[in-house]
C-alpha cells in the first residue's frame, strides 16, 4: 500500500487575504488567525451532528480499497511516528521524540479522520504548565530547564478510534455462599484444659452458568504507538461530546500524525478494555458472597466507530541518548511528562545533607 513519493507536505495552507502569510488556527476560537496582521477567518460549519460509522461495512469497504484517501507522511526512524512537515521544509526534529528527521515521504492510503477536538489551550498557557512542571522537579538537568526557556513545544493532533458495541457473554463458574457453623475446641486456662465454642465462617460452592449483556459507548483507543499507552490514558478525560466534523482549517499551524494502529487492530484493543467490565457484570449475575469465573465467550454486535484526532502540546528532548516527552492535553490542560535525573545535582544534594549531619555531630561533640 505504500509507494515512493516526493517529499511534499500534506499540511493544509490558508493564505491571509491581507498580507499573504499563512493563517493558523487560534486555540479556543473557531477561527484562523494571521500571526502578523491579525486578520481572522471564521471556520464554517461546526454544528453538524456527530455520527457513528458501521464497523462491518467499513471493513468490507477497506478490503475493496474504499473509502480511503492518500496522504504523504514522514516516518521517524527512532520512535516510528508518522507526521507531516510544514511546506517547503525538508528537515526538522521529530515532534514526538526530538530526533532529527529528513523528509523522505511515503504515500499511504488511510481512512480519513471524521471528527476532531480543536485546540483549546493556547501555546502560551501550555508553556506556563511546562515551566511549572519543570520547576517542581528538583533534580532535573539544566538542559531540561533550557528546553522550557527556548519554547521547544509543538502542537500535535494525535489519531485515535472510538468504538460503540453491544456484547453477549456466556460464562461458567462457581457461586460461593457463606454460612456459619459452631465448632468446639480445647483451650488452656489456668493450667487446665477447658472446652470452648466459636463461630466459624465457611463457603458453599455451587456450579453456575449463564449469559449477560453489556453495551459500550465511546471506548477510546489510541491509533498510534508513538506515545506509550499509560501516558495516553493519563491525559484523559477528553471531552468527546464536543467533537466537531473534521476540516483542514483546524490543522493549520499544527502537525497531524497518521494512524499506525488500524481499524481492526484498534478494535482488538477495545475488546481488552471491555473484558473487565464484562467480568464485573458476570460477577453481579452470579451473585452470592464470592464468585469464580471459569470461562467466558463473548459475541460482539452493532459495532460502530469514529476516527478522530485529539490535540496535545508536546515537547520532546534528548538527554544522554534517551528521549523524554512532556505532554499537555490541549483541551483540559492536564499535564503528563517524563523526566531525566541529573547525577551531579543528586550528588550535590546528598553531599550537602551529609555535610549538615557532620556539622551537627561535630557541634554536639564540642558542646560535650
């Protein structure tokens, strides 16, 4: 599905009618703004209803080569992220890991995003969060602080899937019901053996089987491996009720990553997310005081999906041959990050503590 292509960016451009400069989307608004003369262009639409796509029909269309659009992507050889470079740029740093990349674009046929969450948190606010986060890290290297001062932060649209699904699960297992019995036992009191009684709890296990049904809505699954899954979920929640229909206008001035986890692979991840809630429903259906689940067989039906883009501010930097990332949910301001530790700062801190302890010991000995 991939073929060689010229290193051309697929990033949309919207020239300003006044000065000709490229307009960029203004976070927190519904307009494109010129960074030089202030001209604004309102983005049309925005009130269209969000609709689900049929999963089974989409798989059939994918097998037939529809409904796909062709895009040009630049792939990072370090983290594997696929994104686009700005127009006329042939070399840059990967926004996901900070490694230098050279434009060697490939053509891929992909499902086009249907909806997105526009940027709401402005870059300046995200930088404030970045600086506050770094200031709270006592042992962060000076290079990390310099990265914050230089404003090394990029706006990224991250691909994701959402799935709706009904499930019917057959199960087998055991139900445990507690009951109490009275036992007698010998105890030693004042050197003599005496008979005593006590209440003991026991459990009666009964084989069970049955079927339960569940319904899931907007199960969110990342569509890229460029960010670790724990970081992806740590950025939640996302206000999916505010999704808008995809338009190129919202991408102006930002980088958009192409999905690497495709539609069926994403649904396999969604199945994993459904597993524990389904087991919870089964435990409730079994009842009793304890439950043991031996087997579960689940059938999935009425599957629908959305391909969406989620906005985040991302700062990627290298330290001692390791990549570190700092992320801000560009809707809520939620902050997540990785950080290196400065060996010299930790050594200096420990040495200072030891020096203080030594001073106190010497002072105590002198007073004696």
